[in-house]
C-alpha cells in the first residue's frame, strides 16, 4: 500500500519509518469466510494524510481452530 502525507521537516527527520503503516481491524471476525475490511492509515501525531491506498482489503479466513 501507500500513504501520502505531509509534516514538518523536523518531524519527518525524527520519525521512524516503521511508525507509519496501514492497518485493518479484524477483531470482530469470528467465523471463516471472505470479508472486505476497511484500511486505515497509522501515522504519528502531526502528520496530515492526503490519501492512502488501498481503501479496503479482501481477507479470506479459513476454518480450523483448536478442538
């Protein structure tokens, strides 16, 4: 994915690239199946997000589990 954001040069200089990411929340999924989940950008305070891609991602959850 990609994130287009803006921040002051000093904030950019002190920001670790690993602190910028895209995330999904699958915590409500409890059954196998195909889900379309929204993506959200995760950036440090002070960054302004212009756009990010993808906006959503398809996830396949395959059954199994512990018995």
